[in-house]
C-alpha cells in the first residue's frame, strides 16, 4: 500500500459547544444545508451537541464555535476545557459575545434573587428551590460573555448569526486564514 503523502493536508478538527443559550445559533449552523457536506470533506466534527454524543471535550481541537454565555458552574468548567484544548475559539452568537438574553437575569443582581423570583415568587403552588448538588449546576452570580472568562480569537455576532455569516467565518478558518467581517451584513448584532 502506498504511504499517505505528507503534502495532503489533514482534516481540521471542528467542535461546537452549547453553554447558556437557546440553541438557536446551532439551528442556524444546521441551516448551512448542503455546505455541511463540503464542511464534512474538510473537517471532522469531534464534539457537538448536534453531531456527536461525546461527553468529554477532546484534545487538539482546531476550531470551536461556542454558543451562549457562561451562566453556571458546568459552563465555567467546560469553557476552560475548551480554551485549553482549542486553537481558534469563536464566540458564536450574541449570547456568547455580550451575554444577551441569558444576561438579562443580571438585572436582578445575583443568583439568589433569580432563583427566589423563578421558583418561589412566581410559583403556582408551594414553590421549592432546586437543590441537587452534583446534578443541577449552581448558577453563577452573573451570566458572563465568553471573553470575560477566557480569551476569544474570533467574534461572530448575531441572534442567531445567519448561515451565510457562519460560513463567512468558518470557511476561511478551515483554510488557515482569519475571517474578515465588515459591514452590517456580517457584524450587526441581533
Ligand atoms: S444569540 Fe440568539 S439564537 Fe443564539 S443562543 Fe443566544 S438567544 Fe439563542
């Protein structure tokens, strides 16, 4: 059997991560439709809530799209694992970039008022606060945008970013180039 030529570029290792977000950014990723087939030629999806069932974030990831803010202790552990094992971390969508919708709870100034409001004051019957250490992750005091926790390499705004905007970021990254986002079609929030 012929040895594999060292000039053949290896496939990129791509991951997507879902933190405190609604999964809408991932739905927009799926809107890439047939381009996903091209993507599969160029990259292996090594971790993603929409593409594989792997539980632990793998090592040596080339590109990771991170949806959502950092809102609880599970998010905090995962984003640190992502940063430690990823070359290019993309802040994927407005919740990752600014905290956006999940960050609205920051107006109540702390995890305790949020839990009291949601589980006691607004309860129909006898309210009860969730408490299951090790099962239900604790809320952080504030929901943080990703860059307030770990360094971010690329910002991809939008709620959600359109499929074409996602492609405008991922395609150059797969070629080893930095994406150039400019103009309202590519950098507008919302
Ligand atoms: S940016 Fe918008 S679509 Fe994406 S997770 Fe947040 S709320 Fe959902």
